[in-house]
């Protein structure tokens, strides 16, 4: 019972291969026994900047550095045999083998990403109970709770360069296939609870296909079709490490990264990593509305921080709850539930004309007629204006804590396009600088 209450409270808040490190942080260069080098991509979430993660509302509100932790902030390394033994000791059903590729991912987590790991250890107190309950519901290995570590770095607002979103990084089509609603106003891929149950169902379906957890993890990353192609090219071998050369670049690093995530989330202390201290969010409650309501209306009338409402309801992508379409759930601090009920009519009326501008009825004004020649001229002029708007350059100023994904989403473009327009490599951007968005 305590676990369910805890979950509710937290959810509502919110071969011998030799590997060498490449200069590009987004990839690792692998050298096989024949001396052939090739690059594999690291999961995108391993390139998230920790400053952006710490700028999230729940991070600023509920996470803080543990000043009582007296571990020296430097990585400790160990002989190969120690890593092998530690992975062997993990209480896992899934296979967690060691090799030099796995070691490189462990080194990255315990080295340059150690502060991100500190954040994720703190954030895991919010999300791990949700993940575990969903995995238990489908009878899946609980070590899969570390999959969102490499998918999203435990950032519920994460959006990848290809459009995957949320903690579990669902693409739109896969999310809809597993019951997640995605439209202009709602994106349930960002809902921690609903997306966790959808992910558990998807993982179970993948296991029915492959019967091997390493292949399931790989398929979660690149899709079952690519895994089947790799198995075929490997002569029917159904072993991740046998089909490894035939996998997409990122998927070659995906299973090693997952093993490394399991390692670091369990053995962080041995590498002098201090988890951030976590405070429990205030208790929350839910209400169901059958009318459209804007989060700003609730925030202003009930006296609650709108950023807190957004964090509790990440699925509402434009702050609009479309209750008139179907009854919709809103989560809010328990202390204001009664305030909402007592002031419901006032909430719906507050700045309604400003916040809801879509017209239901409109009259056509055809009182004045224009000659065909003037109409043609107007069409040409309008066409020229449209062409001018399409080619006009637009720049925006980078805000503190912004990421390329957030800038791309706000300006209806993609991270790839931003990189092309601005000559950006990787994800490093600086607040206060201007960036071209078209």
C-alpha cells in the first residue's frame, strides 16, 4: 500500500574488441581484432547537458546537492576483473556481460557524465517506483527500469532529433499503437505513468518475438525489423553480440550503454558519485473536467505556480485541457483541489476570450465586390508576400537552460536543421547568443 501511495505522489509531481575514445562526444571508435576501425553512436541522452536537466521545475524544486556527502569528486578506476565480478553480482534476470565496449560506456558514465549520474540518481526517486510497478504488472525484469536512463536521462520533457518524446522516448506511431494519445493539444508520451505502462507492454511484445532480452533492448532502439534483418545477415544467429556488426550505429552502442547504466546506478558509490538529495513532492490529487480549461486559468484563480501544474500535467503540450472533446484528468496539489471545485465557474470564465481565440462561427463579408483584374493583382501580391515570408531569415536569442531540442520545438523546426543553419556540432550552445531558426 505504501508503495502505491509513494508512486502516486511521485508520479504526480511531475569477444575481444578494443575501443578508443574519439574526439566527437557523440560517438566511440571501435577497433576489432583485425584492426578495422568503425564509429558507433552513443545514445542521444548521453549528450544532454546536466545544466538543462537541473533547470527542470521538479529538479529545482525537489533536488539539491548533498552537501553532507564527503566523497572526493573524482572517478576511481578498477581492474577489469572487478567490473566483471560486480556485473555478475547484480540481482538481474537479464544477461549483463562485460567487454571493452561496455567498459568504455562505464568510463563515460563515471567520468564526464558523473554529474548527470548524480542528477539521475536523485530523479530516480521520482520515477523508479512508477517504472517498477509497470514492469511488475507485465511480469518483466525490474532491471529494465534503467532503460529510460539511456533513453531520456530521466527527463520527462526530452525530445530526440527524430521526434521521439518522453521518459521512454516513444515515436508517435508506436505510442499510438500502444494507446498513447498524441494530437495538437495532448501528448501522452510525456505522461510518466501512461508511457511506463505502454513501454512495459511494448517490451513484453518484443520478448514474445525474440525471446532474448538483449535483442529486445536492441529492438526497442531500432525496431524489430532491423533486428530481423541483422539476424538474417548473420546467417540466422539470434545473439546480440553475433549480429552486432549488422546493426545500426547507435544500436551497436545501445546494449553496452544499458549494461553500463545498470552498473553505474548500482555502483555509483564506488566511483565517488554523490546522488542528489531528494525531497518528496507535496501530495497531489486529480479532478476530471468536461469543459475546456487553460492551466493559466487554474493557476491564476487558485493561486498555484503554473510551472508546477505543467510539471504535474506534462501531457498537455499547449497548456490547454480539451475537456469538451472527452472527460480529461488534471493533476494538481491536493491543497487546491477544494479551491478549484469551489471556484470552477470563475476558473472557466477567467480570461476565456483571451486564452481561447478559436472562433466557432464566422460570417463571410462579401458586401464589396472586386474586379477580376484587381483580384488577380492581389493574388500575385499575396503570392510574393508568401514567398518573401518563406525566405525571410529568423533568429532567436538562446535562453538560460535552453537545449537545441527545446529551441527546435518552440520554432517548429528540427535539431538537424538548427545544426545546419548555424554550423553547430554536438549539443553545446550558449545562453545569450543568437541562433538562426530559419
